[in-house]
C-alpha cells in the first residue's frame, strides 16, 4: 500500500514504490517515477502535477538515475536532502553548506 504525507523530517524517508509527498493543497506530488522512453530500469525522484502525473516539473537526479527500485529520499541530520539506493550509493544531494546546527531541532522538507 502506498502512503502519502506533506513533509518529512530528519531521519524519515520516501521509499520508491512505498510512499510519496503531496502538497497540502494536493496540487503537486513528489516521489520516484520511471523513465518512460526506455525499457531499462531508470528511476528518478521528481515533482509532478497531481492532475497530470506525466508533466514532471522538477527532477532531482536527472543525470544519475537509480538503476533499480531501491531508491530512498531522506533528510540527513545536517539538513541535506539525499537520494541513495539500498547500498547507500548517492544519486543526488542538496549539498548545502554545513555549519553548527542545533541537533535538537529537526530538519524539515516540505512540499508546499
């Protein structure tokens, strides 16, 4: 069963095929999707219109697709959002500068 929520915090994940984010107004969804033109397995993390899922408006790992269905999107403790596979191989990172962070405050990623 696929589940949905509108944000994730530090340590939470969006797993390929298991869950996705949906904006509070339900206009956008974010999750993993397949490449439509090839028969090879290529999975991307993206944002698309809820009413028109084929219209993808943003792709995280455009140049480096996950080559199986084990992709995971998560927010790390340093606040960076990453896409990795089951082996921990990285496919995307926000790579924001890290500095002193308050570990008691969760980092939140929200699809607005």
